[in-house]
C-alpha cells in the first residue's frame, strides 16, 4: 500500500504545532546572554506570531547587513520583532554548529601555492558533534519561543553531504529545506526527501514560478517536493496576476510563502504601498485554515533613519492588523 504523503503544514501540526502553541502562552524570560549590555529586556513571555491561526514568520535574509550573522544575534532580532516562526538562513546554523562552507578565496596577490585546500572530510564523530550543536541551537530557539520551520543551508555535491543536510533539518526540527527552483535539483534531492520525510521547498523568482495550465512537472519527481512560493515575485513577474489562484491550486504542496509587496512594474515597496494582495492572501489562509507559514522577506529599501528590525516589525504589524 502506498504510504500517505502528509501535506507540509499538516506534518508540522502533527509534529507538535498544538503543543508549541500552548507553550507559547506560558510565561518565560529571555535568556540574559541574548541581551546586549544596557539594552532593555524583552518583556516577559514568549513571542506569539500566530494570528488567528495564521503562522507569520520571517526569513532571516530580511536582517542582512544589519544583524550579525550568528544564531544568538539572529534570535535577538526575531524576539525584538515578536516572531515565533522562522526560516533560518545557513549563516547562523553553520557558525553555531561548526559546519564547513565553501573554501575561502585566496588573498589578492597571494602565490598560487598559498591557495587554501578544500576542508578535510568530517569524521563520523565530527558529524555527530555538529548535529548535537544543531539540536542545541534548536533548543535555544524553542526555549525562547521560536520554531525553526525551515532552513536554507546550501546542499553539498556528494550524496553523503546531501544526506547530512537532511539530518541537519531533523536536528533543527525543520519540516523542510528551501532552495532556488531547479528541476535538476528536484530530481537529485527527491529520493533523500522521501527517505527522511523532509520537504524540499523550491523558491521562485519572477520567471520560474509554479505552472498553472497543468500540473507543475517539478512535483512529479517526489512526494516531498513542494514550493516556497514567493507571492511578490510572482505578482511582479506576471505583470500583476494575483498569486491567489496559485495558492489555491497548490496549497497541499506549499511548504511556506514569502511575503513582499511589489508592483506590476516590478517595484519593491513598503507594505501597503505596492499592489500585491497581501491582506487577501492572509485572509484566505485564515479562512481555509492553512497552517503553512507565511514568512516576511524584507527586500524594499530601508527608509533613512530606520532599520531592518524596525521595518520587519512594521510588516509584522501589517499582518496582525490584516488578520484581526
């Protein structure tokens, strides 16, 4: 008998969404080590950005260039924004868990023989230690009231490296891993996703969004292949088509949304100044009781005198008011 494929948002629910939601209501104190000296403490109580059943989160790319790319500083920014959901980029994970990245480029003018060699293959013991650090990172975030629903750490080239990235997802408590859309990668990753029951969620830009006139061929590669659907890119790339029909068609294969406000001409604007139907999308999620997360992705130019954290906070408030 064919094994049932659980939609990503239901899988998250079954893994403890209700338990986590209950925990979010409990009072807690943010660990002192997450606060800068002289900085006012976050008010007692964990964050809760589940508004009328709609899970609002943030991809940590939104804080780029402003928040130090560490697990602790990223968590501090999420707490400042009152966010209990996150798609965590690779930087904080790699630095905290000691995961290797691409080899550094040689210094300009350095002799060729001085070019760094690729890092040695980690031993089994080193891999276990890295996964233990990922579980520690998950606990730190969960204890503060933040759920890591997705991560975006690059896949390696070998089968062993690919498999390890799925183990990282499990250690972090993720329902899936996100990356840019690629049919070749869907084909390569599908067997690993099926093995681990971890979703691979492909992100669209303005030219590679989900197919609407038939079933999207990328989904045929495996039952755990899905979408990290960027509604703003879709709106701009289609010159103003509503993303809502895409969400309605593929809701059982959507792992998460990326929210941003754009115009049909391509402009990326503060929320409420563009034309992307963000409020309508949020209300549809509330009506249909879809629990895949909708993640803020801050890409518009930050106004003079403001900060990325402040602007993400405005986006959170937009969602709260839309779903009130």
